[in-house]
């Protein structure tokens, strides 16, 4: 039977880790936890699940620790998770099914996905953003999993938030994190397919939690602006403080129908749009 390792990089995740590992325990032959120096009960909870624990520091680009987990895992297949994610029973069964298929059956399975066209459009956008993500030649070495993101009491389905595809199920040694950006995808040797059952992402159970995470991403954007030496002039000020946020808000609300998610969808689009002026002003005032 094909073995699978569950791999997580964590930092102070005592409120999330148990539920995440509980949802994955029936799938895991091995659990690898890379802990970035947690000061709470994260490591203690990991031990309850007989996890292999690697303790290290907590770098700003958290994918560095995720890659450490991939390197340590020993199974043929690896499922990389975040502590605020949950597997449904349907997703567990689909993963078991997919890793048991040969290439011919995998190809047929991909062609049968009900949301195949949506998934492929999303994958194309990610490839344009991250350049090369996969190689269309060769075998299926990895799979995107669509995510449903929890925000202000509901799972968002519009506004460009879904399918929020993330490459999480990979063959050992066939994919890696470039470790250059917080939003990057893994780079895969061969082809990347899709699963259809969503991964539940409980990233913002409260608004204060959302603001905390949002600020972390804004600081990284401001750092990138400094690295790219974006101009500190009236044109860039107008671009980042007016043009980009206004365009993004209406793009997600109208083009991607974010308004159909109701008040949570409107608020999500608004604060997503505000990342542009907040990051630029942080960069302009040398606050990052």
C-alpha cells in the first residue's frame, strides 16, 4: 500500500494544530512537524500524534521551514498542510484514491473533473504569476487542492477567492519551494493535476486574526517594494494609493462576483484592495 507523510511547518499553533492533525490522522503513515520555536503547547500537541518533530527558528519566508519538512519526510507521497487547514472525509478518500491510480487512470480522472475548466483557468493565472510551476511532460508528480477560505463566519466562494488552488499533494523528491515569496507555489518536476474535494482553510475565524495576518503580508509586500526599488514619486503614490486599490476592489466585486458573498465578501475585497496603499506608505515612510 502506498505510504503518505503529513508535513506541517508551525509556530505557536496550539489553537489549530490538534484539529488539523485529527482531520488527517486516518491518512497519515507519518507526521512531520517543523516547529519554528513555539512558546505555547504546539510541540506538546504534536507529540500526542507521535509526530517527528524538527525544531528550528521562525524565518519571515515560512516556506523555508516547509521545505525542511519536505526534505525530512520519508513516504512516497507527501501532503503538506498548514495548521489552520482541515481535511474533509471526502478529501481524505479522494487522496487515497488518487495515489493508488496509475498514469492512465489519473489522466481519465483529470478529464472527468466537473470543475476542470475553472481549475485550469486558475492554474494558468498562477503559472503566469509564478513563471514555471510544472512540466506538462512526464508523470503526475503533484496535485493542486482547491481551498474554501473561512472569513467572518462563512466560506467565501466568489471574489476570486475560490478555487484558491494550492499544490499540496506531491511525490517525494519531485517538488520543492523556491523560498522567495510568501505566496509562491511549489515547483514540480512533472505534471500537476487537481483534486476536486476542497481543503477547508480556517485562516480568519475572527476579524482581529485576519488583520494580524493581513499586516504580516503587507510588511512582506513593502519589503518587496524596497527590494525592487519602486519609485517614491507622485506617479507611484497615485498608482498605489488610488489606481490599484480602486481597480482591485471593483475587479473582485464585479468581475469575480464577490458581492455574492454578501457583507463578508465586500469587506474581504476592501481590505484586500487596501494592501496596496498600506504597503506603499509603509515603504515610503521606511516603516518596514
